[in-house]
C-alpha cells in the first residue's frame, strides 16, 4: 500500500531552504524535507521515552553513560578483530 501525500506550504529562512535544495539531490526538496521532519519526529519520540524512563527510574548518570560507551567501544574492537575475545 502506497503512502498518501499531501501538499503543504511552509515558511523557513531562505538560506536554510537554499542549502536544503542544494543537498536534496535527485529525490528533490520535498523528499529531503520529509526525511528531515521524520528524523525530528523520531528524536522527539525518543526524548519522550527518556523522560518517562527518567521519571520512573531517575536520570542516567554521566558515569553510567561512559560505562556503556566503553562497553560499546570494546564490543566494536572485538568485532573488528573477529570477535574471538570473550568479555
């Protein structure tokens, strides 16, 4: 089933519109703007999930974030080496 589309008129600063138009490529400005708006909606949805989780469990500390980044980086290094090292 194909997605339905609608035609909308938006206002934005000319320099942003021109930069988007220059980067839009063969898919065109409408597709470029639609993709940007879709990404923003995803970010907004993630922020809402984070707010709910933090309200229930408290905020994530900088130390917890760093520990998870370290784990991710270690997993990437192991994957690059063939993943033979067990954690």
